[in-house]
């Protein structure tokens, strides 16, 4: 059974750095073709892809946020970490951890974690 | 850019639903569809334009290639009323703005 779970702060102040952790189970990020990523959804708005990391440490970022995003993996802990620097209230959203394991991206989703950026 | 239409679709259980997603440039068949119910995470329905994901009922089908894609729900069940998103992976990854399928 594949599961993903996000964790991190619920409230972040403007200009701070947001760090989110995704802990997953049921698959390994060392297997060829496997990836884990992040997608966010501002309240009442559409989905927005942020970043993706693959089994071979290949990384892809949303072009408009590339300078602010970093995605890393720790295969020994089965976790992926996303950092977003210099946050702004427009970064307020539910952040989802997602996988690319079986058929395609994004086949499994975490429950999401709501992050509010406010002073 | 992915453009979904209509923004809102009002239908009754048992009706046939046809949702559209148009890409601003050709994306071959690199398109997926997701369903999101209120307060829930999205769920993958269709990938590569026409392949149903594991466990998805046969009433859901996808078609199209190039720039025009369609998600069809052959006979609406009460649990199908939700928001539907298309997503492409040809040029980075982007989502459409969603179509809200509501009960008439």
C-alpha cells in the first residue's frame, strides 16, 4: 500500500523559508523511474505543480519559482524535502506530496498540508 | 497553457458528461485527468489521454491528441459530482483551471 504524508509548519511569516517534509511508504525512491513531487493549491484555486525529484536525483522545478525552490531526497528515511525561500502571502496554499510510481505521474497523493503565510 | 471548458457543468445523475481540455500547443497524448471532491486530495482518473488508472470505473473515458482532449463520464453517479482538472507533461507540468461538475 502506497502512502504519502506531508508535514511542516502551518504558519510562516513573510520573507521566511518554508520547509516541508514528505514521508512515504510502499515504494522505494531508488527504483528506476520512480519520482516524488510537490503540488500546491491556493484556497479556492487550481492546482499548481512545483517540483519533482527522481530516483536518479534528477530534478525539475516550476520555471517561475525555480530560484526559490529546492527539492531533496533521503532514500534511507523514505522522505523528500521541499524548501521555498522568501515566502509571501500568495504562497498560502495546501501543499500536496505526490508520487510517480506505477502508471504515471501523479498516481498517489498525500492528504495535503495547509500553509498560511502571514505576519 | 491548458484551457478547460465549461467552467461549470450542471447535469443530473444518469446524464452523460463531456468535459473539454484544450492545449495552446500540441502535447501529443501527454495529458492526464484528475477528480477532486471537496476537502479531499485529487485522484488520478486518466493518463496518457485515454488510459484509465487502476481502480477507475469504466464509465470514465478519455480521448484526444495534439491540442484537444475530452473526458467523458458515460452515466453520472452521485459520487461523480466534483471538480475535474486536466494536466499536461509535455512542456514542464501544468494544470488546467478546472471544471466544476454540479448537480442540476
